[in-house]
C-alpha cells in the first residue's frame, strides 16, 4: 500500500532555503535586531524599570478611568497590578510589559495598514486570507524556529514571534470593520466633497474603531499567550518563572507566576475593551449608572417621606 504514495520531502527544501537566506542576509538581520534592541526594547524596559511603581499604578489608574469612567473598575485594575508586585514579580512584570508594548507597536504598524489595504482591494484579500489562515492554524512553537535562525536568542526573536502570532486577528477585524460601514454614511461624506484620505481618517477609521480595538484586544491576548513560550528562547519576564517551575517541578512558583500572568491578562483585556467601545456607548453607560444611583437613593428616601407625611 505504501507504494501508491509519491515521496515528497519539504523539510530539506525549507532548510536549504532558510540556510541561504541566513547566509546572504545575516548582516541585515543583525542590524534589524540591533536597531530593535537598542532603539525600542532597551529604552522601554529601562524606562519602566526606572519608573517608581506608584507612578506606574497612577498612570494605570488614569488610563482605566479614561476608558471606563468607573471607580470600581479603576480600583480593581490597580489592585490586580499591585498584587503582582506583592508576589515579588514587579521587575519581571515590567520586562513582560516592555516586550508586549513593543510587539503591539510593531503589530499595529503592520496590521492596521494591511487591514485597510485588504478592505480596499478584493484581490489582496483573496491572496492574504489563506496566509492568515495558515498563521492562525500553525502551532505557536513553529514560529520560534525561523526567528531563532534569523535573529538568535533573546528578546528580539520573542518580539517578532509575538508579532506574527498576533497579526491575523488585528488584520481581519480591521478589514471587517471597514467593509461593514454603512454605505449611506460613505456616500454622504463623498457628497460633501471629502477626498479618499479625508474619508478614511475622518469617517471610516473612527466608525470602525470598535472593530479595530476588538482586533487589538485579541492581539494583546494572543501576545500574552506567547509569554511563556517566548521564555524558551531567552525572553525575560513572567514566563521565565513558569519555565523554571517546569524544569524544577516547583508547583508553588508555577502557580504564582501563572496567577500573575492571568492578572496581567485581565488588566490588558479590560482596558483595551473599554477603549474599544464608542464614546456614545461610554456616555450611555455613565448615564445608566447615574440613573441607577439616583433611583436607588429615591427608593431609600421614599419610606422616610411617607412617615413624615403620616406624622
């Protein structure tokens, strides 16, 4: 039965191709790695490490308040971040956040323009959709092999692996948000004489912001999923403790680092979701909460008023 199969060996062809790429463009990849390390990763990490924790917590509180307009959510987000510091993982938290911030910046710079291009071009959409399907289907460990060959060990390959892993949802949801805009709004903007660039930046992107922010939210969650995996290639941070606990069979250290990662995921998830809601939805939520408070206070005061009338 085995004789019916034609022998195909993709591994050798892929290895030869990557070996040639590394031999021909090793200097260029080294320059990119050095530029990303010196120009982005080191300044962000050193800046976060040098910033007093109280300042970081205050900035987080301000971001949460501006996004949610709720005191309770702000207190919870600050408390979760403070709890990570109480576990003795503040420095590793800042290392993880620095890698995530740089990865998200690279992901935004690539994903949003590509999503816009996909929304405008049906041909490009047909070409990129299978590529995005493959990127979302491949196991995350597969991304580590090419970045290790091209950039070596350290935080730089972790950034690129995280970027590749987080790109598909951002591109897809950006393209979906732009394609589902109301036609009458687009026609009205064209009738008022808006140029294509004016229409894109003043009408389309603001209206598609909830969908784009949903894509960013998914990208953040997927990048957090790469935290532990990236620690296997030399990336410092919270995943380093998880990897160490696996190697040493240290259940306590693994649970502690896992809880820190979960708390960080909750903080990023809630903040990005809050900014994904439109301004109208946020104002509506504030009005609803205000109405509920006033209604409850009225209900509480009504028995006293009845007693006063009876007296």
